[in-house]
């Protein structure tokens, strides 16, 4: 792993561009080349600055406010009543967290959204907002767990039976050929 790769591995990968570069990789390359400081990534905040400083043997710096401030992770939310289905929010999303076809309501897959904000500006009707990311959803109900466990064990048993039958067939074939 070269220096830029080692730096990139410490960055949050939201590709939000707030560091002033078109993504985490170009920012990592700029740090490695000495043309960018280690304190330009608001999503990473003090934690990432500390890790970069340790990697590069430098003193940590405070986050440069020119690039923004550190805050809670956000989640994009689309007002489905207002969405006109123009699909302009799809291309800017770096992690394909928005789903929807042209002329249909779009929605954000919460599990995938990094809160990078890149979908906000392209929306012509301002129906995307950022909210504080809620805590993880509660685990599935016991009945759902049970159904999933039953399906899981049935699949394992079926595969074991299929493997045993295949082995038996191969043995029979080998004995007829010898
Ligand atoms: S600000 Fe941080 S997370 Fe955003 S693109 Fe730059 S390095 Fe990546
Ligand atoms: S849905 Fe919006 S905020 Fe979330 S990752 Fe995509 S572009 Fe970023
Ligand atoms: S840009 Fe706005 S109006 Fe267009 S599809 Fe996305 S959320 Fe809906």
C-alpha cells in the first residue's frame, strides 16, 4: 500500500467534496503530495485528523472551518408528496442511495445514505432535506427471526442432502468405470 492509499484508507469515503477535492481519493493524493493539509475533512473530524497525524508523524490540527464543521451524521429524506420524479438527484449520489424511476416518486435507502448532501442542490423542488440520523432500527420481531431461522436451516439441510446425493452418484459412476 503506498502513502496515498494508506491515507485514503483513513478517510470516511462519503465522497462529499467538502475537503475541496472531488472525492476522498484525490484529497488523499493531495495530502500525500504535500499540497493539502490534514484538517480539511468535516465528516472525519478530529478523529480522522488524529489518525492522519499519527500516520504521517505530524501534530494534529483543528478542523479548518473553511471546509465546514463537525456534526452528527445526517440522513437525506425525500418529501414524497412534493417529489416530481425528475430523477435529477440520482446522478449526484455517490453511493446510489436513492431509488426511483423517472416520473415516479424517489426515495432514500437509509441504510446506504452517508448524509453527504450532494443530492440537495440538484432537486428543483427542494423536497430533499437532511435530518439527524436516527438510531439503528429495532431488531426484527421474534416471529420474523424464527421464520428466517427456519428458512436458513432448511436451506442448509437441503444443501447437505444434495451434496450427499452427488457424492453417492459419483461413487456409483467410479465403481462402474473401474
Ligand atoms: S471531505 Fe472527507 S469524506 Fe468528504 S470527500 Fe473529502 S475526504 Fe472524503
Ligand atoms: S441520498 Fe443524498 S445525502 Fe444520501 S448519500 Fe446520496 S447524495 Fe448523499
Ligand atoms: S430531484 Fe427532487 S423532485 Fe427530482 S426525483 Fe429527486 S427528490 Fe424527486
